[in-house]
């Protein structure tokens, strides 16, 4: 398996370092040759830059891709938004010669040139395609007795024509990776609905975004989930910080732990929850930690 460059994005290093730690522990355990992409910037956020200034979006995303091209590595992302921005930019630049040429005019000013020689991978898509649920399951040392409410998120599966990850309305690949850890991926109404954060909604219309989150949390609670699992730090933030904001604004209490898939996988691979940074979330739940065999300090 060839080397990969890990694109951390913005939210993980600044808000959820536990996800970064969990990801690195899992990559090492699975013997995946991966290193942090040096010099990377914001992806940039597709809901903002692409909507207002496509040439700028392509130049910034293209630069990040070029950094990995120069090292001869595919890019590995751990965020739906970063994946959406980088893989969409990569697709457009590979398919449209005029866009590639105009973008390279900008990149040439900093001594860079986009060639289109690498791919952008999402960690969930990568693990599913390169390992598969069966091989992941074989590596599990601590099967998880958990009921998981899986949140796919929007950018992981859409646009479906480019993603090619199966059904956009009823995908199963992520559920299969959840269940490879021994956990149960439970069904619940509005499973494929947005978390409420994306497209600038959280920034511009916080209360409306929290209403969307609250609706989804109510569905998850009623389904009896032990935790929420995602593969996007922005969705993670919306469900984690969002629960505290919903408690303050709407006087509603959920207290449902939120995990990135790297953290769930890390538990199944035998790492303690504290080493995976699960205790660093805003929402902590003593009962959940006890179920995992850990405790909140």
C-alpha cells in the first residue's frame, strides 16, 4: 500500500485534537504509511469559498493537492467538508482543461503547478475499499457492545455521481464499518438528514441550525443510541457543542456522547477512551465511559 498524506483540516487541530490522536493511533495499528501533509492550509470550506469565488476556491484547493502531488502521495482526509472540497476540486481540474490552465496561472505565481496525478480519499471510503469490514473485524481485540447512531453527513456521499459509494439515500458502507467493530448501527428516522451546520447555516443562522440538530438528536435519543458516530469534525462539533447550546437555548438535555469513527475504531482496536481523546468532548457521559471500561477524570 502506497504512502498517504494526512490532511487534518482546521477543526481537528484547533477544536478536537483527540480525533487527530485517535486517527494516528489507528493508522499506525493498521500499518498504514501516512504522514501529516506539510504546509497545508484550509481546504477551503466549500460552502463559503466555492459559492462566492470559484477561481479562489480552485487555487487554494489546488495548492493543497499539489503539495501532495510533489510528494507522490494520495491525500487522506478525516473530514467530510475537506473531502468534499478537495475531491471536487481535484475532479474539476482533472476533467476541465480550461479550469486546470487558469488555476495553474495562479499557482505559477508561487512556483506550483497542478498535474492531476493523485486522488483524494476519505478515511471511511479508504478503509472500506482498501481493508473492508471483514479485515477490520479480524483486527478487533475489544468488540464493542454499543448501539450507535451513525451520521453519514452530506459531503461524504454527495454528489453521488462523483463519489460512487452506492445509494445516496440508503448507503450501507459506513454502517458496515461500524458493525465491524462489534457495535450495532441502529436505524432511526431522518438518518440521512443534515446535522444543521453546513453551508454556512451554523455561522449565519445559529438558532435555525440548532433546531435542525435538535430534531435529529430527538430521533437518535428515541432510538436508544448509546452514542453518535460521525466522520466529519464539523458535524462532530455541531452534535457535541450543539448539545450544550441546545441545553442553554431550549432547556433540553440529551447528553449523548459523540465520537469520530477513528475514536470508535480505536476503542475496538484496544485503546482506552482517554487515550483517544473521547473525554475531551464538551458532552461527557459517566455511564458511557463506565460501559467502555474507562472513567472521566
